[in-house]
């Protein structure tokens, strides 16, 4: 480090700024001067940080320790393209350089800290499209948390550097359903995709209705669980379990396990009905009172009922697989007066046959739950921040964006992974 730079720094910020303006070589010297010095350089302003960042990884790390806001700017500013996953069709994801989005009025651009894989994305990967959400070629991924790098004109609630979770959808707030507290059924629900990328644009309506600041103690990848957890919380609430009830959850996928965990945390006796060995372990860890692992539906029904007093059946059965067969299974699990929630969405044009007498004379309530509402999303994030929810248990792997194809291939082969955090 040149004696001149050192001297300049010792003289305070104004001087450092001057030094930095003096050119690149000198900035390098300043950075090499150590921690105190970096801080001072960062404070000197954006241009300076950029130069610091260009000096390589070790330097960036140091900068990061000195305040998020500046670094996020540093990593974003002046770039034109970014890495992003583009879905081109069935099992065809390519990592490409695409333009970095710009925040228009009311919008945000967020640097993705973590994007989580999800059953819906897996379905999209397998089929190559999603009738409602995505038509290729398109950016995709929808469970994310990150840091605001650009706030469009008119955005009052967020600014650069804020850590946020931006939900995948937002209701209009004006239609019949929105005005009746059923925003999940909004006639004009808009969806946002593009989480598997370095940056994502958040549309104005999601910014104003469904973007939440993440409490400081919550890691980004945990906060990214807000969306699926909101669906899970919604599903349990809709099922209306009462104190002392036994709640059975069919399915050991991410959402089945989440509903199970939420029910266990709420103090209900729970029965997890799962298929694979890895799911048995996960269900236990997440608080299942009992775990039933069965190859056949018939046996699962018998064994589950045997866990209830007099084999009468469970009070609430929540189906989280999404096949007609398991929908029917759910109806067979409940006691007289019990409630069934068809939570898992089945493929289009599928049907079930139900025993009308059993439903009528046993007074069974059948219902279904779809998606989430803004109020429930807030509840979900509060649950994650509360500390009892085992967020870490749901994230069983980490991978770089470049590994996305491999990650989905692995998920298709029914590995024991629950969710993988994709770090761009
Ligand atoms: Zn999802
Ligand atoms: Zn609406």
C-alpha cells in the first residue's frame, strides 16, 4: 500500500473520495489497506464500490461485511445482462444471458438470494408448459427471496437494500371474490415467474400487495418458503380442526410435510401417510405423532383407522398428493362428522367416484383449498420468523443455477430431497 493512500485515508472520508477519483490503481491500494479502509471506500459512493468489486472475490466478501445496501448496488450497477434459466420445452432448461429487468413505475428489481424448487415447477419441467402460468420460451421459478436493487418511481414502501420475499401472485382487490375475503379465487390473479435467475422484476401489484420485508434474523432461503407455507397454513385453516382433533395428512412431498408440521406445531395429534423411506424420517422429524408407510391404499386406510379410538377414523384428513385414488382414500379415513380437504390438485379432466350414502349418513364435510391470500402470506412469514417452524428441514440441498437441469432430473426420480435452494 502506498504511503500516500494511507495518509489520505487517515485524513477521513473526503480525502478517500478524492483518492478514489484519482483512478483505479489507487482504489486497489485502498482496498488492500484492510477492513477499515474498505468501509471508508464503500461510504465514498457507488462508483467506488464497483471498482472494489471488480477487484475480485476476496474484496467483495470484505465489502459485504460492511453493509448490504451498498454491495447489492455494487453487484447490480452498470450491468446489462444476467444469467437466467429459460424453459424451452419439455425437460429443456437452458441457462442463458438475458437482459437485466428494469423497474418501471411501481416495480422492483430484486437480486435473487435463493430460489426454491417446487412441485409445480417440477410439473412444468416434465410437461414443458403450464396452461395458466407459463408458456415457453420463458423464465421460470416462483419461490424466492432476495434484496432490492432497484425501486421504480412511486415505490414508497421499499428501497434499495431491503431484504424481501415477493410472492408469486397478487389479487386485484376489486372483484367479487377479493371483496369477499377470497382473494385466492380472484378473477384476475396475476402470476410472476423468473426466480431461477440473478435478478427478477416484481410487478407493481405484487409490490403493493404481496411483497414483505424479511425480519433480520431470517435467512433469505428460509424466507423463500413463505409461498408454499402460506398454501399449507391455508389448507390447515380451511380444514377447521378443533382442539384435541387427530389430523391425517396423505402425502410426504414438500406440501404434505409442511401441512403436517404446521398441524403438529398447532398442537394436533397427527398421522402422516407416506410412501418412501426418506419421507418417514422427515415426517417424524417434523412432529408426526404417527407415521403410516404403506404400499397399498387399502392397508393405509386400515392402519390409519387403527390408530384412532375404536377404529372410528380421523377427525380431519388432508389429501396432499393430487391423484383421484388418494382423494378417495381421504374420504375413507375420516370418522362420522369428519372433514376431508382435497388439497392436492389432480390432472385436468380426472374424476372421482364417491359413496353417496357414506357421505350423507356419516355427515362428512368435503372441501378443497387452493393457493393463498395476502393475509395468510403474512402469517406464513411470521411463522418462519417465530423460530419454532423448522425451515431448515425443508431445504435439503443447494445447487448453482447451472445445475438446474440435473436438480430437476433428480427430483423426477423421487429422491429423498424435499426442496433444493438454487443460488444464482
Ligand atoms: Zn411453489
Ligand atoms: Zn380480485
